[in-house]
C-alpha cells in the first residue's frame, strides 16, 4: 500500500540520506533541481520540476515497497526495467542491493539524458546498468509514434496511446523493441524482476509476448492503468497473470492507476 500522510516522511528518512533537501527546499524546485543522496548505499541524483511527482511516488509513497521487494530478490538479481524514465527506480533498487544487473528501456530523449547524467555521476552504476533509448512493445515495430507533452524537458505521461493524457499534444518518433527481443538478445535465462511503468503499453507487452517466456520471470512489479472495461484493466490483467502462474496483488495509486505485484509460484 503506498504510504500516506506522515508515513511518507518516514519512508523519505528510510531511503534518502539528506531529507532536509526535500523538507527545506521543495518550494525551490521550480527554480533549481533538488539534489539527493540515497541510503544505505550512497547514490547521487537530481530531481527536476517535471520529475518531482515521480520522486515522491518512489521515495515517499514507496509504491514498490522497495525494502520488502529487495528482501525477496537474490544477491545478484537480473532486472528488466521497462519505462525507466530518469532512472529513479534503478537508483532506488541499487541503493539497497549492490550487485543487481539492470536492463533499462526508456524512449523519451530528455529522460534518457537525465538517466545518463545520473550514471555519469555514479561510476558504480555504469557497470551494472545497461540503458537503451527504446520503447518496448509486444508486436515488433522498428519505429513507434510516442505522444508526449509539448515541452522538451522530462516527460512522465508519454504514451503510445494518443488519448492517454490530455497534455500529450506532441508526437515523437522513437525506436521500438519487443520484450521477446530483450530477453533473447541479452540471453536472459532467468529474470529475477520485471518492473514496468509504460503508460498503457503494459497490455500490448503482456498479451502479445509468448507466454512461455514469462516462465523465466520470477517477480513482477508494475503500474497498471485502467483503459477500458474489456481486457485493458487491472482485473483482466491480473486474471491473465494468474493464468501464467503468478500469485498477484494490487492496490490503487490513484483513480485509474494501480500498483500490481506478481510472484511466480514454485519458481
């Protein structure tokens, strides 16, 4: 369950070594980036104004319940991060577990640039994070139209769906890759964690990837958006994941978005 009220500040203290930067300077975020250092393992990263809510989701609401999640992973997990944005999830994960290998996929150029700056600021991450500027799909498409906000800075609601968000008035053409290609090109026999936050593309990816490939996945955490009453909603996707052998649970983040977790039974 995402933390609320005072518990958000408890999580901030658990995950961030300099919480005073948020408490004392959050009102300055429109004028400068906020600078944070994680704990227990120190990693440094910047939070621009467009990424402020993403920071709060991960490091205050703690939507992935990172400490409980890490406790279920092996010492050297293999992680696929679809919809990596500016890399906050990878930073959060690698601040808790040192030897994870992360394959991160993010299509928006400004987000990739911010992620790359974080990698440059933390040499350890450059050895463990493999960053690709690509959108992930179920059906193969060499290039994809991505609908994004008009600004050239960081994006948080960019989607392959034109109607996903009213602010997405600009079209970006980006490279595409399937989840199948990610698994096969990287020779991944086991995926210890599949994290997904891809603004509506989760349905295309799950429904159009060979179900046998999901037998390689041990743990899933993702954001799921209710798009319709047919197959593109959290209830339908939960049923599908359970048919693949995952034990699932989900909780609401907001009125149309849910945090969903799936754990492979017996794997």
